């Protein structure tokens, strides 16, 4: 995302912000988190250059690299706007891959361990859904109060397999229905 997309997104969400203020906010963020931003950008460039990336767990993701010599598709070669857009998409996806794929691995480990805990302790619960870093379970009302803190511990332990220097925080609530805040 660049300053213009930030400007459009914020105004689309009902914030009345000028483009100049969005630019200031964008550059303040990229300065404050420059190490992470640069790492994401470097991975994105590597994806576009090599056509693949490998995450810290060994998972690979491949991209079809556009051919700048395909004059039918890219009449202006490397300078063609469609070629630049294709490379930009790979760079964004590559930067996201190195984070999102490991997050998916953490969530899968948590789901596996929730299932093991359920079986070992005879908890009446079922995994209903997993969305990004959230695991939604349907738990019997008599088991819910004791299970929620255990589920939190399981999810924290799964995250801590990869995240060593930042505290892993997990929220959890018991409700008679599913909701997204």
C-alpha cells in the first residue's frame, strides 16, 4: 500500500483526511517500522526476481514471472504499465506470503493441539471455523468456562513456536453466538 491507497481507504471508511495528511501518516509508519517494511519489500523483490519464495518453515510459493519480451502482451517491454503492474502484484504477494504463510502454520498447529486437548480431556467442542489467526469453536455450555483459558494457552504456545521476542496475545470469549467485532 502506498500513500494514495491509504488516503482512499481511510476516506472510504469515513475518515475525512487530506492526501497530504495520508502521506505524512504513511511515511511516519514506514520510518517507524523501517526494518519490518524493508524486510517485507526485500522478500517481495526476491519473489519477482526468482519467481518463488520459501518461508521459514520451508513452505514454497511460486509465481509465473511475466516475460518483458512478450511484445504482444507487453509492447513496451519492462517499461510497459501492464508489465510493471504484474511485477508489483508479485512483490506485494511475496511480501505478504512470508508473514501470512507462517501465520497459517501457527493456526494449523493450534487447531491440531486443540483437537488433541479435546480428546485427552473429553471436552465437548468442535472447531467450526478458522479465519486468519482466529479459531472458532462450538463448545458445550458445561465445558466452555474451563475450555476458553486452555484454548488461549494452546494458541499462545503455537504462536510462541515461531515468535520469540514479542509477547503473543490471544483473546477469547464465550458467547451463545459467533460474532466479529
